[in-house]
């Protein structure tokens, strides 16, 4: 058969039908997540829907990844909430636009591959930290309360929050939240259920039904899209473009790009189609964020939950992710009142469930069993994110990973023997300042005036600090009438050398 010939019409129709069905599944998953992420970020829910529409109609149209779905992400809620708390909702425009332009530059400069060199332990710690921040923050609306915004403060306030539940609105929120979580946990385990019905949709529908019976429950308040969109105001933007906001732009760009490419790597393992082109995907994500910035909406990134739902629903081309944006747009234009039937506690429960899946303590336990050093890096990253913010936490994790790598690379062993009255001290491995205390301790154990053969020829590297310490010790030992035969590494002498 000639491979250049067109596909059979029936095959094209089958593929299109699968993509349309997959787009409906993704739409049903994205709708509660878009509104829930917006609420968790401290902005009106309609801004999350605008970002979801842009993720489908703008990013979805561009090349990069065919099956990855873009929208407002739970992983950015901590950064967005902090920015909005400090600067107001108006900061979303310049923030998303600046981050988008940075991402486009990353893609044009072909920097996509560098986002893949981040230590896996840092990634796992980042996901765990994001999950904990999200989970703790959303427990407050799930119990009818209001989160402070800082993860550490929210964590410390949980006992008082739980103990204070008692008002009708709080009891209603707890009832709806518990029911939503129960459906989310039990739905995948029930037999003979339609594969393509998302558990999040079922959980929200159950919550809507319970909410109608509990009038005290707080419900979603959704404005119109035209009122939500904030077109650029040059005067207001100039007032916001301080050094801290510019730093946030870069932070958003780095975190969103890393999350996108981590998601791409995971999605590529789920299907056998064309893999993601990382640089093109960065440009596509940047274009989506730039448009979100011009509309004053939430920044977007590729989202693993929606992307996995897209693959599992049988999507074959980018048509499914484009159509999911179309369905979001049509829904909020045609029947926006239906959104106001959704209890806030139900959306909080959906995000608590997402946060728990991101945190996954079992991953850290497995990492501890495999490599305790990597587990320490992951835990440090996670703890730093919870204690400070996402960007600082990732930088702490990267620093810890570099220190761990440097420590392991600088492995050093010492061997001490005595022959014919001469002490033979041999060092092998890598002698860096990290191992200097061990080298000094081995040299200090040599008896004064004792003849020594100090063999450093087995060292792969001898840095300046260690070389200086050895030279000083040799000078002192010889000054005390001790004989020293010093064998230096070839790299230090241009060839094997004896002093």
C-alpha cells in the first residue's frame, strides 16, 4: 500500500469520533478544576474558565504536544495566591504576559532540554510540596472556613479549624466535602462502570444534589466572562512592574515550564504516538500565557490530570484538546447559572483529592528505600516549599541536589600500611575541600619524625585547598626531621611525579 495515499474515510471518522468523545471527557474534568483552581488562587472562578478556554483554543492549536491539555494548574496556586494577595488581581495581566514571553524565549533559544536535567528527587519533592500546600489550603473551605494563604500558618491552624466546626454552614460544607471525597475515592473501584465517565464529574453532581438539600451550604458565585476579562491598562501595569513582580514573572515562567515538561514526559509514556517537541511546546505554552495576560486571566500550564484523562479517553490528535476549550466557552455562554449550583466545598474536596495524589507519601518512602540521599533532597524541597514558597523551595532542592552530587563525586578512600619501618599512606578517589577534614585527620595521625611515603598518584583530582594542606603538612613534617616521599597525581605534575 502506498503510504502517501489518504487514510480511509471510515478510519478518519473513527479517529474524529474518539477525539470528540475524549474532548467531552476532558471538558467535564476541566470545568470543576478550572473553577476550583481559581478559587484556591484567590480570584473569581470565571477567570479560571477563561484560562481553560485559552489553553484549549490557543495552546491547543499550536504544535508541540498533540495530547497534552493546558489550563490553570493546581501547582501554580501558591504562587498566584501570594501574588494576588500582595498586589491585587490586576497583577495577573502583566504576570502572565511576562511569563509567557519568557517561555517563548526559552523555546526559541532551544532551552527545553535543560528543564529535563533537574534531579528527579527535586521534582518529587516539588510535587509533594505543592500537594501539601494545596491540600492544607483547601481543607479550610471544605470545613466552611477561610484559609490564611500561607501554607505554614494554615497547617498550624488546622486543629483549631477542626475543633471549631459547628455552625450550620460549616456542617453543611463538611457533609458535602466528605461525600465528594467518598465518591472520588470509591468511583474507580466500582465494577462495570463506564470507563469514560470521570469521577470528578460524578462527585460534583452528587455534591450538587446534596447541596440542594442543605440551603446553608456556600455555593459558587460566577460572573460573566465579559466582566471578568481585564484588558491591558498601561498606566496600572506601569505601577505594578517593580523588581518583585519582574522576579515573579521569571519564577512563574520557570515553574510553569518545568511543570509542563514534566507532564509531557509522563504523557509521552502513556501513548505510542508522536512524542512532545519540547521547544515547540514551550512556545505554545508561552503563547497561551501571553494571551491570558492580555485578558487578565490566570496563567496556564500543561496539566497531568486533564492530559491523562485525554489519553485514557482514547484521544488521537490535538482536536480533542482544542474542542475541550470550545465546550468550556459554549457552556459558560449558554448555561452559566448551572455553575452556581456547585457548592464551594465540593470544589475544595476535588482539589484536596488532587493535592493528596500529588503529595503521595508512598513515593517518598520508596525513594528512602532506594537512595536515602535522594529522599533527603526530596524532603528538603517539600519542607522548603511549605515553609516559604514554590520558587524558594525548588531553589533549595536544586542546591541540596548539587551538594549531594558534589559529596558523592568527591568520594575518597585512605589506605595505611607499614613496610620496612616506612609508613605508606595512599589516597584514592577525588580530593576536594569537602573531604579536607578527612585528609587532615589522616595526616595528623602520622607519628612525628616517622618516615612516610605519601602516595597521591591514585587521585583523580586534587583541588587547591587539599594540595595546599598537603604541602603545609609535608613542610612541617620535614622540618621535624621526618622523611617524606610524596607521589603526586599525574594531573598535578604533567605526569607521575615524586617530591
